[in-house]
């Protein structure tokens, strides 16, 4: 899993950035990515994105990490897990 920033430009020329939690997987046609969740109100520093993605992947996979989670990542992790469990179209394989 990883987090990706996607810029969207409107007709007026204003640019918005949305953040997506992405899962990579292999299919018969080759490697693919799917959006697990779109993140709103996301202002976590970019160097912490991999730690957040790893923590989400571990939690959803039922893996106990031997490393303590960064305190700056915890609020985002809890919000993502709450949003994931409420999302009916979200699937994790």
C-alpha cells in the first residue's frame, strides 16, 4: 500500500489535491493498482506517508507490529480505519 497525491484542475483553473490510499496487486493482465480510500483533510508530512501506509496495511492484515507507531501517524491511522470500516465498497484482499 502507498499514498498518492492527485491534482485536479477545475474549469476556472484552480487546482485541488486529493490523496488516495492505493493497493497494488497482480492480475492476469499484469500489475494493477486500486483505490482503497480517498483521504480527506490530509495534511500529514510526506516523509511520514510510507509509515502510515505500512501501519494501515498491518492493521487490516491483522499483523502485530513490533515497532511503535509514530504519534504523528496515529490520528490519521485511526481516521483511515474508521473510514475504511464504514465504506461499503471498500474491499481489502
